[in-house]
C-alpha cells in the first residue's frame, strides 16, 4: 500500500454528471480514493469543495485478457533472445 497523490482534471459539465478518469491500477493492490472539486468563478478565482468520503478498495488478480497480453509480450521478447 502506497500513498501516491494523483490529480484528475476534468471539464465541468452540468449536473447530474459523471466524471470519468483513467488510472492504470496494479493487480492485488489496496487503494484509497477521495475526490475534491474546484469551480472557476467569473473573477478567475476557484471555489474548492471539501474532500469526499474516502473509498477503499482492492483490485483483483490479472484478467485473462491481461495474462494473454503478458504471454504475447514474453513470447516476443523470448524470440529476440
């Protein structure tokens, strides 16, 4: 478990909204996530929200697709050796 600060900057859209981000997560790893929003005001300043609830989750093992990709990469490297 490692505390790694991460930022996702997204364009504001009208509510209700879903902001989608993309992180590359490691298998069998525990993560803790909290969200904070910032809204730009007319005068150029930003209004920053409080932090959201903290969500904790653990990723699963590699999927079959990921294992197949790893196998293909290993075969290519082995072929060069």
